[in-house]
C-alpha cells in the first residue's frame, strides 16, 4: 500500500467513518488478496472517499491527466499527492488517448492491486442509474480479474453536484458490495462486451434500487432529456 494512502487510511479514514457512519454490506465479497475491479454507480465526488474508507486494501482510482500537468508549487504538490495515493492518470478526451489508463491499470491488476471504476463514465445528473460503458468488461478480460459490483446510497445527498465538500448528517450512507462477477473466458467482441456490461449494471441496480435509464448519462453541461431509445 502506498505510504500516503496508508497515512490517509489511518487519519482521514477514521474521520470519515466517524462523520458519516456508513453502513457497509457485503464486505465478505472484497477479496483478501489478488486483483479485482470495483465497479459502482456514481452519484457524488464523495463516492471515492467513502469507498476508499470502507475497503481495507489499497484502492487505485482514476485521476484526470490534467491534474498531472500543473505548473509551479501547486502542480508539483498535486503530482506528489496523486502518485503517493497510487492514482491512475486517464485522458478525458477518450479514444486512443484514454487507452493509456488501461495500459497502467492492467499491470496493477495483474500485480494484485484493486482498481475502482465507474461504468457510467460520469456522475448521474438526477440520481438514476445510466447505461454502462463497456470499458470495465474490456479491462476485466484483459487483466483476468473479477469485477465486484458496488452500490452507493445517499452520497448524492451528502455531497450534491456543485457542493465543494461532503456534509455529514444529511443522509444515511450505505455501501453495498455484490458477489464478484467472473467474465474469464468470454469473448471480447462488441456484442459480448455489451452483454457483460449490461449484466454488471443489473447487479449494481440490485444493490442501489435506482431507476435504470437505458442510455448513456448526458454530459454535466446538459440537462437530462426525456427517456427514449439510445441513438446509434
């Protein structure tokens, strides 16, 4: 476990538990060793903090590559913190540039680390669960590790979109872990990846009870539109 992450587990972790008193269910599904992907719904920036608080092992999160490109003392400090936490840089532009994040995650997973991902690709704008993107299934197949569904409940109330800091006491926080999904040996063609992703999202929905929307979440700059079939 990276040193800075260990320090956080001994300091920030207990403070988060005391402030938010999260209820944790299904912790027996968290492997004691070996690589795995934690794939959850995404309601709030607080999701990462609370997930990292309740998982006893090191959990690597994705971080925008922009955070690694800052200049001056602030930029140097951001890089120090992210590297010390064992974060994985990702290009938000997507496409081939985003594959560099996979290149970094695969050896980490094969080396026995845990990686957290959010298949929706962005925070839910309205509390509903949106269609998952297939990158999680693709990563699981490439690394040969299981996917553990994660359901976060109440984090959107504790830290709504736009709020700078999470606020204790505003909602009951529940973190639920589902049974690991093993996709080993399944084909990685587009149809199979979509099927595996839909299976994953169904398991996440069971954990959260959210309404499911069968289309991708809209960018945060745009309000959600009425339900309808996804284009393309």
